[in-house]
């Protein structure tokens, strides 16, 4: 079995949230999200509202949709990542929010799937 799949399996079943880990980082995940938003023609600093985010999840590869559902669906992501609660998730908010992408497996999933 390839080492990547072993790491992925371990991180998916890890129940605890940790601030950082040795094989993935929040910073790397934020960079991937920013690049993906630009690829879709969205300005990362303007952010995404619920409608835009649901559209991205709907049209994204199935693995990415699965990961977002595992993160707590669109509503769960907004609850944790919309730092100022204005209905938009901006790249700066993802970085600031303590609970957004706060575990190794979440960062790993985003880095891998984007």
C-alpha cells in the first residue's frame, strides 16, 4: 500500500483536533484554496457566499465534495471559517479562524484534493 493512502486512512480516523502536524499544514491548504478560487474566476479576497460555495461543492470532483461533507457540510464550514460572520468566507478569514482547517486530516484533504 502506498504511504500516502496509509497516512490518509490514519488521519481520517483520528478523532482529535490538533493545531499542527508533521505532514500537512493549514498554510499549504490555504494556498491551494486560493489557487482553486482563482482558477474558478473568484477573487479570494472578496470571498465566497453560501450560493457560490454550494455551487463549487456541487461541481467539484466527488472526493472534494466528500471531504467537505466530512468537514460538516457547507453550513459547518461557514460556522467555523466565516470569522466575522458576514456570510462570506475570505482567504484572510480562513487563516485567522482558530477552528477552520484546524486538524491534520482537514488540511491534508484540502491539499490533496485541490
